C-alpha cells in the first residue's frame, strides 16, 4: 500500500488537488499543564537540596553576605592567629637560641615547648568556641539568603538579639567538653602508666584505642548536635530545646549530614592548603636565611616576631574564608532537613509570594512555635 500524499511545510502553499496534510501541534508546555517549577527567590530553589546545589549555595553565601559573615569569621581567626603566634614565637625563639654558642640557652627549650603547649590549648578552646559563634551568625545570614533577603551586619546583629548569651554558653560548653574529653583520656593513660609494667601495657593499649575511639565519638556528637546554633538563633529556642531539636533533625540522616560536612571540609581544606602552604614555606625560608646560626639579639627577635605575625595574619584571612563556607554548608543542611521533615519549603514558598513590604508584617517562617520569648 502506497501513500501518495506530499509533505508541505505549514508556511508553504498547498498544491492544487493535493490532500490536506495534518499538522502536528507541539506538545503542551509544563506551565500549560499546570506545573510550575519551585520558586527560587534566593540562592537555592525552595525544595529539598541536592548535593551540588548545597555546595554551590555555600559559596554563594560568602559572595552575597560577605560583610555580615566574613567579618565575624575574620575576628575569630585573627584571635586564633594571635594565640598561635605567641606559641610559635616562644618555640622558635627557644630553638634558635639553643642553636647559638651560648650553652645556657639550651634550658630555654623547655620553656618554649611549654609555651607552645599552652598556645595549642588556648587556640583549641578558641577554635571550638569561635566556630559555634560563627555558625550562629552565618545561619542568620544564610536563611535570609534562602528567601532572597540580603541581610546587612546590622540586620544580622538585630536578628541575634537576646540569643547571644545562649550562643556564647553553647560555645563554651562545646569548648569545655572537648578539653575535658581529651583531659580524661590523657589522665587515664598517665594513671595507668604509673601503676607499673602491667599498667604501662594497659596505658599503651588505651592510648592506641583512645585516638580512633575519640575521633569516632567526637564525629558522632558534633554531627548530631550540628544544628544547635541555628536552632538557637533562627528558631530562637532555649538551650535544652535546641539540643533536642538538633537531635531530632539529624535522626535517620546522620550519614548525609556527616558526609556532606566532611566533603565540604575536605574541599575547602584542600584549597586552604594550596594557599597557605606557600606562605608558610616562604616564611620558613626567610627565618632560615636570616637566622642561620640562631637568633639572640633584640633585632633578631623583632624580625622573628614580624615574620610570624605576617604569616599568621595571612593564614587568618584564608581560614576565615574557609570557615564561612563550611558553616554555611551546615546552615544549608539545617534548612534542607527542615524542608524534608517538616515541609518548610511550602511555607517559604507562601512567604516569598508576598511583596517585601507585606513580609515585614508576617511572622518569621523559620521561627519555631516553641521559641523563647
């Protein structure tokens, strides 16, 4: 059977006597069928986030809210740099003095090592506490970016009103908990080692098991409690309610939260190392060139202090950028968890449909009904 119909384009005239050629209509668009994509007023679409969208939005938080987020992170990192510089200067000056011809300077190595340990302890406490404070500030800026509201430093400051005490208390609790945990492990090893040969064997076994066990325990706790700062400042919950809130939001999603935070930390850490390692290498080369035989004079010590401060300050800028990105990723995971478990995306969609002037009269869509007064 043969079809003798001739094809003609819709715009071309049909030949005389030629049969009519049916024209296939284009398929209806998704909008015509009643489907619309989720709104995207801010840095992410208002739907549960994919890994790529979350990572891209974490960098977007830094670009869009640099004044509100980078400043606090830089303050924390500069304070860390000062504490680390004191320990580095103490240790380097002692080692360089011991390398001189003055044999009495060898005794200063002990003081240098002690100063380095104290500096490490202080920087660890400041790092643990400062990260929680920065996470709370970045969370306020992040949830604003999600609904398309770019918040200035003054707006973020007002949003954290009456919650700063709770954030500082939580930061202190995290820092003390970390130091106490390390102290218990070290104290147990020392106590067992003092019991004799059998105790020494037990101390070695405990010491070997304490490191991976402590890492696993710390990773588990920090993941389950990762959403406490956002719950404190975004939902304005009290301390106990914020802890329970984070525990519920991370239930059945532990590996997702842990893996995403680990991936972002590795990515940012790799970039941070690429920027900071050359700075450290140049500083070490300068110290070795200027002090080939040790540093004992006041001018030598001044050059050493200046080199260390410049190195740590440059590292503080790089660390502040990394800190904003990693804490923004945690804040976005918090928003994603609420979208998946509570349908927050629907509430946010209704919220952003209103004009900015109308939004100011509406209740905060992120706030929890059980929030503190």
